[in-house]
C-alpha cells in the first residue's frame, strides 16, 4: 500500500514535467488541426479525442514512451483526422462510413 501512496520527488518531478510538455504539445497540435465544437463531433472525432487523451495520460505517467514517440503518435492521429475530414467533404460514401 505504501507504494501506491508514495513516490520519490524525482518521479513526481518527471510526471509534472512530462504533463506540462505533453499538454503544451497536444494543445498546439489540436490548434493546428483545427477546432470543432462538441455539437459538430462525429463518432470518428470522439474516438480520436479519446485516443488523444489516452496518449496523453500514458505518456505523462510512464517513463517508457518518450516525448518524441508520444508527439509522433499525436501528430499522426491528428493528421489522420484532418485527412479523414477532408475526404468526408469530398466523398458521400466516406462521410457515411465515418459519421
């Protein structure tokens, strides 16, 4: 039980620094990808949002996934989302599949 409540100061510092870095990166990446209101979110958008939250949370508490790996995953996910949004506008079939 002590392991659950206890953490070294270096671990706490790592979590704080990692959280700040990933938050700033995610905020910048989402702003670049474009924002949408909750009312405009499709099922695909919700899935991407959940995936981004999962990436953020797993990166800030685990030392294994590096900042570069997490940033690459976030940029890839948002690039896929922007590409899918562009394809949805052009294709009625894809619009139906993704929404």
